[in-house]
C-alpha cells in the first residue's frame, strides 16, 4: 500500500461516524456508515435462529473450570508439561463479535465473526488445530463439494447404477 493510501486509511479511521474494515473475501477496504453497521449488527443479533442472548457472563467460571481440566490432564500424564504450560490460561477476555461486508453478494450482507483471541481456550484451540492439521491432507478428506463430486464421478465411471 502506498504512503498516501496508508495516510488516507489512518485519517479515515479517526472519523467516528464511519467504520473502516476489510471485505469478507478478497483484498480491499470497506468504508461503512457506523449507523448502518450497528443497525445490521442489531438485525443479525435479533435473529433467534442465529444467536441468543446470555443473561450472564460465565467467563471467569469457564476459565477456572478449564484450568482445573488442564491440571487433571497433566497430572494423569495425558498432557505434556510443555503443552500444559502453553495452553494454561492465566486470564481470559470475553470473545468479541464483529462483521465483514460480503461485497461479492447482492445487497452486501454482513458475515458475523466471533474473535476468541485472548479467551480462556484460545491457546488450546490453536494447539488442537496444529495436532489435527495433518488430517486435513489425508486421502479421505475432500477440499470442498466440487472436489467431492469430481471424485465420485471418477470413481463411478463405467459403473451401472440401478435405482
């Protein structure tokens, strides 16, 4: 990004009535009216099929429970000392919600995203992701539905199917 674009980006972020973010897919910058953003987020949050409001914040309770769980795993030798110290949370922030604009879709709907960075189980989730990563490249895992259809068609080529 050029210096002029960086300066423009910085000055736009200082304007309280707009939100500067990135699009859901691809590169670019999205500038939104803050009132429209908040209204769309309210619509997303008020849809009972997508979310529900919690009456309490169980963050501290979940932190303590997770700490005890990790301690038991480590004591029973089900978790290495290194993994225990890497995953053991000493504090936890509540996950935050934000949304990115789907610029590639008609009407530009918003995609809600929950950021769990800093939450009580964030480091454990990162570790689990690393452990499971090799399985994503296994011969029995398909990348997407298009790949699945292609593989099925190749496997069934020359077969007669009776319905």
